[in-house]
């Protein structure tokens, strides 16, 4: 909805949209999409199947004469690394190449802003990674301010200079990728930006005491002693080791999944809470049903007050 409002495809009831410093939308002003110098790349590409790659990219350049149009199209095709496909129809090229054509078409008129709506959702993982690197490079080269909408937190962190996390109809946090990942303002924001667990604990001075161990509080957050909190813990930051004793003094491994670079364990705590732990490949192998204890508590943690 935000992208469509910026592009001029939706009218707004309140607030303002300014593009390049110029008022484009308000409750009383609405500039048409073709007057905004904004390029929009749709999730499904929205390419014209009856046109060649060249014709698709040149579609928005009809005000230029033939010579200027041809030069501009070939310049952007070369930048997008799809010049060899200029005379092919879009159904004759791969999904990743079609997405490059869609981005090239949006960039051809030299827009002030490029708007990307879930641009990689239709691609498989290796192709998605390659295209992400390509988009970041081409955006830097063209200098177009770019807004990327995605539900993939990893994608947002990898591609952005600034991340705005939206939820419940508003922006909950905005900052650099490092800021929003390392210091999320809420449990909702933390959950959107990668795998995380929330372990109940009680504040004691500069520490938080939980059933899996004692963690240091991040310095910029202060709670009164005795405050009940939920400690944010990333699964990759935890360590577990098996217990040799058969006495039920530990937590129990209930699930185990191999992910290539790490093994993810589902650990049932004595309180019945289930949390994930990700251990790098090469360490001690732990089996389902074994009892374990946690180790390695050097990390500081962000905590959120538990008001329940």
C-alpha cells in the first residue's frame, strides 16, 4: 500500500507524499503516476509478453527520439547485464533475467525513486542471492533512492542502509540494520528480523537470571531489581552440552534438524518452555532424548518487561 501510494496508484486521505521535494500526494493534491519520476517493480514483474526485452525496457521512453531512446535502452541493458537478450521475448528468458528486465525498465527513465515490491519472492534461493547482489550494485551505480518492501528480515538487513520495521499499521522502529537487529525496541520487531527466543527471567543488578543461566543486561537498558522480563536470545548464541547423569537434572532434546551449516535442536526446558539452539557443524553430536545443560553466557541480552 505504501509503494502504491508513493507511485500514485492509490490516493491518500491524510498525510503527504513528497518526491524529490515536490508535493505529490495529500488530501487535496494527487499527481498522476507518470508525473512523479518513480519506477515501480511489481512482485510478478508485469512485463509485456508480446514485446522483446528491448521494447519492454524502452516502454517508458516514448518522449525521446529514436536515437536517444535506443542509446538509453542499450546503456541500461548493459548496466543490467542483459544486453545479449535485447531481441528476445520475455518468455524466452529465465525468471531471474525477467526480474532484471523489470528493474531495467523501471530505471530506464532515470527515476528519482525506485520502488521494489517483494522482488525476489518468485525466485529460488541461489538465484535470489545473486539478484540481491545485482540490485544492490545497480542501485548504487544509478543513485536512485530505493524502497524495498519485503517480509524477509534477512533480506532487509542484507540490502538496506536503513530499515523500517512495520507492524500493526505503523513503523515500530527505524534505523541502520545493525541498530534494529542488535537493539530491537520490542519482541515483535526482534521476531521479524531473524530467529530468536524469549526466555523469562528476573533482573538482579546488571544481570538477568533465567532458568538456563545468568546473562548480562545491555548497558543502555535499566530495570529495577526484581523486574520480571523476557530475555531476547538468538539460537546461534546459545551452547549446550550433554549430561552424563541419568538423573533428571537437565533439559531434554526433543527435536533435531540438520541445516548444513548448523544443527538446530529443540530443547524442552524443565519449565516446559521449548527453545531452539543452533550449534555449528563439527561439534559434539547430541541425540534426541538426551539431557543437556546450557553453557557459554558471555553475550549481553536485550530484555523486555514481562507484564503478565
